[in-house]
C-alpha cells in the first residue's frame, strides 16, 4: 500500500481546505432552511451501510489496486477537504469529498474541534456517487473509504471507529457510551451510559434527572469516550449528533429546544412548511440533528475526570427487570452481550428485532474478547459500580418510561436503592428505590412460575451461546450469570 499512501498524501495536500460555511455554500442546492432558521438536508442513503463494511488488517495487492482506483476518481472530481481534531487534540482527522457534497463534511466538522497543524492520524475519503455501495476500513493505516453513501453518520462514525482503534493501541479502551457528571449535595459522581441507537442513551445522557440547584447534572458526551485506566473518560466530540425520532417538548424538552434553534443542522427530518416534524417518520425513522453543546442547559466540557458509575442500557420487553446491580464480572458479561433491539440507524429491515452487539459497539475493530477482558480489568482497577437499565417494558405490559429510568439513575447516584439477589441470575434487583413505587416493575408477577422458568431458561441458553463464541473471553465473565 506504500504507493497508494504516497498518492493519497499528495492528493490530500493538494485538496483545498474549506471552512464550515464554505462547505455549506458549496452544497446549498441540497439544503433547505427551516422555519426557525436552521438548515435541513435529505440524504439519499438514510442509514449506515453496516453489512457492506469491510475491515482490512492486511491489505492485498487487489486492495491497493482498488484504493488507487478510488484515488484516480478523486483526481477527476472537484474535491474539497475538512480537517478537525477529535477531542481536545486526541487525533487529527481529514475528510475528503466532492465539493457539491460539502454539507456532509460541514455537519461532521461541526461536531469536532478546531484543527492543529500536523499530519492527519485519520483520513476518510467519501465518494457518494460511486456506483457500488462499499465501506473499506484500513485500521492500521488510519484510512477509511466510504463509497455510495451520502449519509452523514457514515463519515462521522468512520472517524470515531478509527479513533477507538488508535486509542486501544495506546492502552486505553474506546467505548460507545455517553458520559455525564451528577453533582449532589453529598458529592459528585461520574457516569458512563452504554446503549445502542434507539435505547435512550442520548435521552438519559442529557437528562437533568429532575435535580434542582445547587444539585445538577452536566452532560459531557453522547456517543464515544476514551476510558483511561486511571478512571478518566476523555470526550471525542464538541457537539452532538442525535436521533430525532419522536422527540417533543414534552418527552425530551432539552433536545427538542436545541433542535429548534436558528443554527441547528437537521438530516432526514420531515419538514411541513419549513417546520420540523419529528413525529413524521414515513420516509425514515432515522432523522438526525447536530445540536450544539451551548444549547443544552446542563452541558459543560467534554471530559469526565473520574468514572464512578456505569449503566448498561438495554431495551427488552420480557423478564428483564427495570434495573440490576452487577458485579464486575457480570458487568463485563453484559458489556459483551450488548443486548438491545435493532433500529433504523443500523438495519431498517430488522428494526424492532432483538439484537446483540459486543460492547454495545458496532464499531469495534479487532478481537471482541479483548475488549471484554480489558473492560473487566478497567472496572476493577478504577473501582466502578455497574448497573443494568431496561428502557423497554416489563413483560410486554408496563412500559418503562424515560422518567422512571432517570429516577433510577438519580437514586443510584444517591445510594438510595435497596437491593436483593436474584436467585436465577446472581445479580441484585431493586426492592426499594427511594420513594418510587416499584411494585409494577417486578416481571415475576406477570407470569406463572412455569412460564417464568421457561423464559429464564431460554434466555440463559441464548446468552450462553452468544458469549461462548468469543474465544479467549475470561471464564469468570461467562460464569458470572449462572448460565450453566
């Protein structure tokens, strides 16, 4: 790949650097102004091409020939580039794409930090009009090639995927998680919130937890953090790229308000006479918005000094309780299980179906078992309390609303939850959550003893089969959930 990389460097250096305003002006024909003065765009591709993504650790001559073909097309296009820092100078990333698709780089650049003068650590080439849809990832070269997609999330996540991989090579662990600090009268707690798209991670990461001054929450990150072994969670993004499906002034007032500013950037959101309609998901339920940190009432800084609490957010509608307290080994097990449901952001054809993604992270590069083992090591060394949150429903009957999950997080942070051990799983379940009435949140009461046992055994078999596929995963992780 040496020849191709030299050619890439020459093309990158020759490609003009554009500001965010310039990038938007280059693609103004595709942009529409909203009634609030913000900008809206409709992409042709409305979700990531997860199934068409190839991770290449050892490039062949055929790979190099294909990269040269892509670079040859770049020479024929009127190209432009944007360069930004990931986090506070964690890495420098460069995005190259045709000028008429400048909005893709503009939206991405808005989420990141001002660049520094150095050789980029990560480069993404985006050619939306390539006749074939294909995503190529060369982790050790810091190179991503996105072909046949104008979805902003594809470019954004190509950069963050590479960021996590580079961080792992430095001895850290990149996590698909939000981060927030919770300041109470008794002190401050730092929290990480894991969850796949559509599980409520953004909602809970940005939630005020109903605190009143001087108590408060501060959201640091919504998507990707880099966890260091001493306990700090380093942020990667300055602003937020949030899912807008169904948001309203009632259910997510902070996010809704931030989406309705005169500088918000919307993607694939339905407009009616210029007015954003977040309830209309006829074209796609994967509407997105870049919202600014300054527009969120409880947001300040991207880094978290110390992680004290971890919440694994899943969305199930069966015997899973609303919350569970986990041992470090159980936490590593649920980290590897990555349980949730598919959403339109990943595979729209499977939306709503149960899915599992190791690490709650569809962007892991390398051996997933290594991620799980390292996660257990970090949890133990940092001394982090870990919890499971179900944002779905109890027994398909009682919906677990965001305000319930927010109350659970608040009471956990206060240490006001009483727990008892669950005989089937070995983790602890709540018996009292402050003043919150939790009688309806006990899944056992909705099934006969035989039904509950059958569902428990079936779920254990599923989880056992999933975890056993990861060769090299420490046995204490597998043994922690009593799956035998």
